[in-house]
C-alpha cells in the first residue's frame, strides 16, 4: 500500500488522545503549553512524512521522473539516451529485464528500435521454417531505408540466439506521384506556402505504417492544416507506382508502404 502522510492536525489529535488516556495532563486548549509543544514537534513530523511519501512514490518506475528515474535506471545498468524523454526511458527500463535475459522478442524489438532512422518494425515468425523470423523495417525517411536496414541487420545479429535464422527485409515500397492545386485567399504569398504543403504531403505518406492505407480525407486535412490561407485544394493527378489511379482511398497489402519522393510532389 502507498504511504499516506498525516497532516499536523491529524498528528496532534492522535497524540492528545494518547496523552489523555495515559498521563495526568488534561489541558490541551489553544495556547496551552502541552498543545504548543505538540504542534511544534508535529510541524517537523508532518514535513518529514510528506517528503517520505514523495520519495516512496518516486521509487516506483511508474511514477518516477527526471533524476529519480535515472537512478532507477542505474540500478539496472540502463542509461538514459541523449534527449530521451521520461516516457521512452521508462518503457526501456520496464523492458530491460527482458533485454538482459537475451534473445527474446522484446529484446529483439528494443534492439531494432534503437537503430537510428528506424520508426517501427514488424516481426513475422517462421518465414523460413521453424526457428526463423523476418524483420520488416519501417524507416523514418524512405530515402535512408538501406541505412536503416543495415543497422537493424547488425542489431539482429547481436541479439539473436545461436541456431536462429533472422532475416531483415524492406517492405514493398510504393512510390506516390501527386499533383495538387491550391485555392488560397487573395494576396497570399504562395512561394513559402507551396514548400510547406509539399513537406506536409511528403510527411503524410512517409508516416504511414506497413499496410496503412491512403485515406484521402486525412491527406486533405493534412494539407488544409498547413495554413489558414488555404481555402480549398484539388488533387488532379494521383499515381501509385507507375499506375494512375482514381483520387479516392487506396488499399495496400500488409507488407507494403507508401513513400512520396520530393520530386514526385507537384503543388501549384
């Protein structure tokens, strides 16, 4: 059970009852010597119990933060990475015991996700028979997919158990080519706005996970959220791969991923 600190009033009331029952002291009115002594002592006790309650709470991973979380990590030889927030560090601490245990799914996932440029991975067991698995890499930026795959390959080799076959694979990349016309308010400076819209379009497609479909309303909202100067948009060309498709929601398979190279995005 969590430690609940007592207030100065609660401490004083409890002690007055004990003194009345076990001593000849009877005067505990405001201003009396007995009450004044109790209140002075209980100020310190109450402050101590508040500090004890805080320190007890911060000794739990679920409630610790900042330096207190660092100290818990040190006990497990799990150090905070540069610029790592409390939530990410807390997740690694909780799962560190599995990492220390060796070649298991949690250890493998954490090792792969620690590689620069990797946003997510998908583990598929038994792809090449018993004792095998495949790791599909979801990069932060498809332009650096090969570097991410190399890093994950090295991580898998270090963490997998002897006799286990691990394969690191790229998802099937589907390049998107898109043309968008902006309708803006009068006197809008379109030069900077066009660059911002191109970035928003590319970010939308790059942030899609494996098998995550193209939803036109989500894409439109991403563009409209760029600036209040945009009144409306028109998507007049859309290609998936080298095939022109209708401007509507598009489905992909679980092992496919969209990418939108900057040169494939036209905004006017």
